C-alpha cells in the first residue's frame, strides 16, 4: 500500500522489511495458500450487480449468543459484509433487509451466487422470496472449484480462517469469534486487495479507515478518564497518546504506568472507526464503548503490562519483530508457543446424534396431511405443533416430537425456513391420485419450554374445530338473522311522515320455539321433574310405554334459545312467510321488506321477533296479523306512542318523532347520577357536550396516559372504565343524539391511553345528557311524491 501511494506521510520507509520467517499464527490457523488453477477475473461486472453469499455455522456459541455468520461479498469491489445470527436456517430476514438497503443506495442487485450445497440454494422457499420480493436470480457455483466460481468467492474461505488466526494471535477464547470476524473484515476491506490491486472500501464507499487505527485484535487498552482541563492544543500526557505509533519500545521506561493499568482489551470498532469496543475481563459479558478516540490509548506492545499480566502472541511477535536486525540473516523461527486451535465450522447447526428421520405416507393431493406447524422466530426454523389424531401420520411419528418439542429440519431434499415452507413442501410432494412415501427429519428443540404445548394445542384446536364444523347458511353466506339498522328505521319513519302512513309494532312470542328442527339434528334430553305427571293429567288418552329403569327422555323438535343455527332458521321461516304474503326483500338490507300491490303499501322492519310496520291501509295490516297468527303467537301495539327496541316513537297529525329519553334515563342517568345520591335538579347544567376553550385543549395535548394505579382511581371516580363509558355514549350518539359526534370523535382518540382530561370530557358529555335527556328527531307531515324511487331498490320476489 506504500508503493501504491495509499499510505503517505513523513518518515515512512521506502520499502518495508521482510518478515523473519513464516508466521506461526497463520500456519496454526491454516492460512496457507490453497493450490488451485488460474482464477478468472470477474471484476468487469458493474458494482452492485452480483453478490456472493455463504452461511457458516460454528462449533462454538459466541459471547453474544451467535452460532452462525452470514457472509456477503460484492463481486466487483470484493467488499465483504458479516452478519452474525442465531438462525439455524438461511437468514431470509437479514438478506431482505440488506439487499433492500443496497437497492435504496442505487445498486441494482441482480444476481445472487451461492454454493450448490449450501443452505440457500437448497431452500426453495428462500429462492422464491428473493426473486419475488427483490427480483434477484439465484446462481449456484461449482462447489469448491474456484476456477468456476471466480475470484470473488475466495474471500469467503479466507474470512473463515482469518477468525482462527485473530483468536490465536490475541490469545482469546473461541467465544470472541464474532468480534474477531468483524475486526478481520474491517482489515480486509481497508487494505490492498491482491487480485484487484485496489482497496475494497475505497472503491465502494470512497473512504478507508486510517492505518494507524487498525490496532491488533486483543491489544491492551487504557481508558483515559478524569482528564484534566487543559487547552485544546496542550498535550494531555508527556507523550501524545492519540498516535501510538510514535511510541518507542526502547524508551518504555520513560513512561511511568501503574501496576496493571490497562482497562480492557481492544475488540474492534463499532459501526465506524470513531467508537471503540473494549472488553473488561471479569466484570460482565458486555462490551464497553468509548465514544472518543482520544479518550483511550491502545497499547499494541503491552508497555503497561506488569509482572502479573500475560502477554498474548501478537504482543510477543511485535516485540520480537521490533528488536530484529534485518541487515543480517533473518530468524527462522518465532519464539512462540501457540495452543492448538479447535475453532471450526460445522456442516449443520443440528446435532446429528439427536436428529431422527422417519418415513411417512402423504395422502393424495387435495387431502389434508393433518400437520399443524408454526415458525420458531428465534432460530427461524419451523416446528411441529400437533398432528391430528384422525390422520394416518399420527402413529408414524413418535409422540416425543409432537406438541412443540421438535424442529422440522428437512423434508426430502427441501430445507424449510417457515411454517409456510413446510406446507408448500407437502403440497409439492403430494401425488395426484395415490399416497406417497416421503422422508422427514426432526431435531429436538434446545428450549421447548419456550412454546407451552398446551397453549398452542388449545389455540389450534379451537381454531380448527371451529373451521371444520362450519356449515354454509349457518356460519357463512348470510349466516345471521338480520336485524334492522338505523338507516332503514329512519327511512320507514320518514316515509310514514311524508305519505301520512300509520305506524304499528308486532311482537312474536317465543319466536325460536316456532321453528322445527330437522330429524337428523334433533336433540334428546332427560325428562324434567314432574313432567310425566303433568303430561298424564293433560293428555290422559295417551298411553306410555313403561321403562324398567323408570327413566324417560324427550325428543326436542322445536328450536331452543342459544342454538347457533336457530337464528338463521327463524329468519328463513319468517322470510318464507312474508314472501308468500307478497312482500319483497331488500337486497342491501335483508331485514327490510316492502309490500306494494295495487293501492296498498307497507314497509316492514324486522329485528328478530320485533317488527316495525308503516302502512297506508289498515286492512292490509290486519291481514298480515291474521297470517302470522296461523303460525305464531303475536302481540300488536298501535296508537300515538310506540316502543320499538330502545326507541320511543310518537306519531301525530303534525309528524313522526323518535327519541331515546327512556333509554338515557335507565342506562345513563340512573347509573352515573343515581337519584338517591344526586337529585336531577342539583346537577350543574351543561349547554355544550365538549369544552372548546384553549385551557382544555392544552390539557388534552399535554397530559400523559394514566398509569395502572391512576386508571383504577379514575374508574372509581367516574363510575366505569373509559371504554365502557365511551361505548354507552356512542350508541346514543349514533342513534339519536347527533350533536355528540364531535365530542365522541375527539375523546375516542384516548381509548388506548386514557388521561384524566379525557375522563373529564366524557363526564361532561354524561352531564349534558343528564340535563338534556329529551332531544327528539322530528319528521314533519309533508307530501312527498317519491315512492317509486324507494321502490327501485327492491328486487322481485325470490323463492
């Protein structure tokens, strides 16, 4: 780099001295040059077009809990990125994040190359996601044949061995491999590349880390704390500690340092070369960060080491290298005693000693395999939740792998990453007309307690049982018994007022018991006490067959309240009766029916067993009641005052009005302002539902959400929870009190984080309703010639 001009400055040598023999650390880490044929140069590809990826699993868990490293190399510049991970499969989340960032920076990211036997290309799910989400095509290399792979893939193997040499040189244990790999990649990216003759970081980013900041990994560091207040240009010590290369090891005695004065060891740079990572022995498992470079002094020669400190191999080599005289014969061997390095990669993160492979029989295509799977987000591996007991596969896989205890690591030649990958693999392996034998591999989870199998089993049972028992017409496709909403009710009242029609209410007694259950769905229940005695007295002519056990049962042929399907059956029975009478069902409002024959007209709103009728002919209403009495017991209500649901309806010659005065008194005033505590006349009147002064707006904006204890006190003070009060008011606001709309929209924003000011706002709305309970909505009697427009929304009768 000196010859190329990348390192400049006064006092630099014109030619560097040769090393005194082979490096013992490189030999121990097996960093020797691998014999191979001549490599092919791929650097003519534009920057950012092709990337090489590899995923290495290590035989050691790092100090930060990592067990694998994702290695990405940009093919043109040879720039390398390392991402450490706990994932046991291809880290799709990291790849998506990385290449999305690269695309955002303007790089095309067209091709992705990986080993033909790696974790990436063997996963169809990974290839599909990369192509679908990023538009990147996957390419396989020629295994370990570098002449086919090109020169860009050689740094992948180099980085794996760099970690070993870094750990050996620093004398640190294998648990620091994640820091060692990051430090090695930083050096690799900021030194001259042998193949391209350029610096990768300079080619890709336009800058490099200065050489004087590339300290040896594991070097001793002294953090300078409690610095004296001095001028900016005054040296902080006798020697400028910002430039450790200015130190002379022969004058080390001139630097007076206390015993074991170093703070920790250098682990590299964090994100950028201005933040230093330091590990302090024996304090904690965490690293410390020094935010300013001049606040720490890195000691490569271990000048501050005392008699109790142990020098690592890097420090010994630097001292020996410094004292050599290079105009004489070089020393053939270094005076080092290196331990054997056992740090290496493994083929799979799953222990083969505990993994098991089974042969199962997949049903033909279109049939469910009975598997229930989920994804372990911590390690990015699918796991088996449960197998249906009705499935033929249930007995083919031992119970020890059921209920969230084992990962699914392989299905035939597929390596799924998520639960969806397992489903796709099964679907692709199923044959059209016959079962198929496949192989599936499991590995016991490291911590199966993370997934409580009872919770998952109950959750999936509830979901699947509900789905499997759903029936058309009961659970979906018009599965409900329609209830009239406020829109058709308002249309009915407005029509009655405009055309001078009459309003009346019909109520059916025990509507659900008017339906007949099909024989195949009927229930059998035990006979209630005294039922036999009552039946014999009422029907003495009916003869009973004696039971030796004196136990009798009854067959239920009528609908029962609470049956899931009874609401639908009741609606279909009622609809058939109304259509037979001559009504037409509204397409957009199934609860609304209209009758239009000659000069007789009627609008009918159904709400289970309550009907609101608006008609212009009293005989028409009488005929409808007679028709219903043939099948049901009904009651009717006519006159000036009507009650429908929680509405009070008044009809006079002046018009039609409705209000919720009685509902407001029963549900709001009696609850929040009980007469025994607060007299209505003593309530402070409120003339607007929402405060509009600036002080209240400031309180809403500045107050923080109430804490758990504060929320309990507020609920006791105002009578109920925030959501309950808000819901009760919103019902009134939607139906009849439209002047509350603005207050509800503003106060509804605090549902998830109520404040004291928001509670006070709801209480003001309650006071407004308590002091102004009667605010009817009025439809005056006015002539309106528009019945044909209303009639246009209805279709002809459908049977």
